[in-house]
């Protein structure tokens, strides 16, 4: 049986996705996510759930009151674990998950439909939106190099997990944050990183200062609702302008 399984996995190279189930403590439900185990697939790192996504989702569940009746935008949503968890367990007004890779956006939609089976779907030229009881959940194409693509989004809260990983994207990321800030100068921005390269992370902090943003380092001390590795070097930034 073991030899057959290994042979089957080797031969089915195109069957790269699996379904993983994540138990949310203190709740009877689970989050089911379609994703790959590959770090990079089809030119993107967004088709798997990274450690910071679990941390950010857990932190959000500790702070549900912050999201009450808020319009939330997630940058670099990947397969959607964090956004779906917040949408499912926090009383938000809307959750918009974003990415710039078409396959990632399709997987986000697949995962929304898996976890909200009664959702009513509406597709436009640049987004897919689902109506679920008294809230909406959507997936939208958003390229940080093209700020005008933000369409009519005016979020109250912006979140991001593991989106500070490449020096080449730091300025585009800050540009998109600045664009949203200009639309709503009270927007709250939270970015959680699993720090793998301290130089890249510090480079982001320097770029924030150069762009007149300020930041606070918030504590994510321990896991509570979602399992994640507490030994991970991590930092949650609250980004704002005074």
C-alpha cells in the first residue's frame, strides 16, 4: 500500500492541491482550505497557507471587537485562511481578500464556497463577491504597482500576513497603503510577519519612516484559537500616521 501511494503521488504531478482542515478552538466548526504544500507553484507563493496567516487569524479572534461592523481589506491573501476565519467568526460588515495572481484568486473563491456553502455569488469584471447573511465576502485583483486598481475600496481596517518577504515589493506595498490612507485617514493597518530575513524586515521599517508612516510593534504572545508555532520569530505592526 505504501509503495502504491508513493508511486501514485509521483505519477500525478498535476494533482498538486489537497484539502486541509483547521480546528478553531472553542467552536464546533472547522476551516477547510484548498491549497498546495509547495512553497512556489505556477510562479506564486500564494497557493499555500503560511505561518503568519495562522498567527494573524488567532490574533483577530482574540480581538473580535476591533472588527465589529468594519469593512476589512486583506492584502496578499493567498488561499484565504485569515480572511475566511475573520469573516466566519467576527461580526464584520465586509471582508475583501486580494491578490494579483489569477489562480490564487480562483482558489480564494473556491475556499469561500467551501466554508460558506449558502453564499450567493456575484461576479464582476474585477471581483467576485459573496453575500452571506448580513455580511459580504469578496476576492479582488489588486496589483500594488497599480494603485488605481483599488477601485472603490475604502476599508476601515487593512490586514496582511507574511507580505514583507522581498525587498522589491516594499515600496509598492507602502504606495498602496498610502493610497488607501489618502482615501480614509482613519484606516487601521496591521501587518504580521514571520521574520525570516531581518534585513528585509528592517528595510520595510525604514521605508515606512521615509514615507512619514509611524508604527507600533504589538505583542502576539501565545496561541489561543488557532494552532501555530510559538517559536517563530514574529512581529505584528500597527501602522499609522499621527
